[in-house]
C-alpha cells in the first residue's frame, strides 16, 4: 500500500484513523495544507486527489491507496510558480495567506469540474456548457472561506489565470 504525494510514493500511516490532513502535515511535514476548522467547513485543507478537490480533514489517509495527491507544494515553486499562484500575487488574492493554499487547490479542482460540465447551484441550464462568470466562480468557491476579506482578489486571480481558458 502506498500513496503518491506530489509525485512521490510514500507509505501510509500505521494508524488507519489518521486524517489525510494530519498525515500530510505531521507525517510528511508538508505545512502548506492548513488546518482551519477541522470539520470540513472552511476549505483551508483542500488538496487535489486525482485532480479532484477534497477536504483532507474529512478523509482518512489510508483511503487514498494508489491515488495521486497534490498539495500546494506540488503545484509550483518559488522560481516556477503555477499560473494561479502568480495570479494570486498579481491580484492581491491573499492577505494573511492562511487560506491561500486551499483556495488555489480548490480553484484548480473547480475548473476541472466546470470543464466536465458539472453544474453549480447558480447554473441556469444544467445541460449547457459551463461558463465561469463571476457569479459562478463565487458560488463554486463558496466552500473556501477567507477571513481577511480577500475574496475579490481571489476571484479576480481565478478569472485572470484559469477561467478565461474556458470561455466559449
């Protein structure tokens, strides 16, 4: 049994009750994924598993045997930022930065959902191509809380770096 975290194989924790969040932070020392509410309500712990966003505080690490897990550390580096990381800087999409890793991972997963045609609560036509308007982005990112009030910069960063690629 092994997990693949940011492209590297690793053994799961010995205790099957360890959350994926605690395994990443304490077992692998990947501090980018944040522990916010630890109840799945804030989105600070969002990571990507096989390209889909999940709340790592609500998942057991052992559930992800053989799966590809990507944390903020796996998206880019200081000298080679992911386009969304660069956009967050350009658009002031963070203040304290605590929620930023979860916001970025969530946005990447959200765009993948939109590309697959997954509707949101505000989608008017459930069978239509998803257009990521500002309202759609706000709804789709509503599970990620920012306590500092950088929501406008976050949405601007997403629109600038990712959502434009999906425009019809």
